[in-house]
């Protein structure tokens, strides 16, 4: 579950970095939380946990269709225009976590993503070292959230 939370935080950090870099351009970058959703992701939990929590999940959690409405709002609603850098839940701006406000981590993550993309585009013949592994190892301490 920790890795899942890390990816969500990295999505928010990357959105913040892109919003900062594209400030003043004709594009808005928004991060959207769907909330707790009853999806197939729960299959990764132990069977006993799935059985124990199913009644609550089935009654209390949102459907995937309901959760998608916030994403559709961010992509299509006129009300979302000009809110670049915002974190939205059901179309409303919400306060992100402290970790998601870390500008240094956001800038470093953006840099690492650029390095990984550049490494993936470079010819790999004759290389003795996987550049993605090298970048990942170098930045693990810095980017680990």
C-alpha cells in the first residue's frame, strides 16, 4: 500500500512541477483525487481482508463511474479553467498534503522524469550500464517520499 501512496504523491508533485513550468501558457495542470473507490485494486489485499471489508466497501465507497466524474470535470468544465496547480476533489479545490507542497521534491521529480525519458530515447547499443537503473539509484534517496 505504501508504493500506491507514493505514486499518488508523485502524481501530485509532478502536476505541481508542470503547473509551475507552464505558468502563463494556454494549459492548466490539475491533480484530481477520486476519493476511495470500489474497484479491482482491492484484489491485491489478502483474502481475509477482502471478505471482512466487502460489505463496507460495497456500501460506502464510490463506484468507478462516480469517481470518474471529478476527472471529467477537470478536463472539460469551464469552471476548471485557470486553476492550474490546483488539487481537486469532486470539482472543488482541496488542500493537498504537506508532502505534496514540497517544491524542491517536485522540481527534482521533474528532473528525474526528464532524465529517464532521455535515457529511454538514447541508443542502447554498446552500453554496459542501464541508464534508467543508474538514474533511479542516484535519485532514490533524494526523491523517496
